[in-house]
C-alpha cells in the first residue's frame, strides 16, 4: 500500500465557532477559523504571514466564553486562507484545546 498516496491525518478537522488573534510580523485580530484540530487551524481570509513564520495566537470560542493562547508556525498561505500548525503545546494547553473542541462540537452538532 502506498501511504504517500493517501491523506493520513492524525487529528480530524472540526468546523466550530471560533476566532483567532494572530501575532507574527503583522497583528490580525478577530480572524474567523475555517477549521481546527488538535494539530492546527486554518483561518479564513488572505494570509498575513509567509510560510514558516512563527506566530503567537489567542484562540477564542465565543459560545464557551473561553480563550486559549497557543504558539504555531504558518504552513500554508494563500489569497483565501492561512494554515497554522500548533507547536510546543504544554499538557495544559492540549487538555484545554481538547476540552474546548469537544464542547464546541457538541454545541454545533
């Protein structure tokens, strides 16, 4: 079997009501998330950062009144999206992200 031919995603993407404030070379506030997983997220709208740019983010889940600061790196940048891979998450951040995603999915599902 050719594993390179199939997409193997470690963390499934979820569509939830969430926004992000992103601080890199530029500062972007209130950018809507297209999708999110335990591994990263994709933001709607034009990319404000180049690929490989490290960023700091605050993920906000308005329906849950929850915010979560995370670090990441830009892995895709286009005219209609910017994808960020989370990196160096602490155990507490991973736990909080799992909790927020589970609760946000339950609210939309």
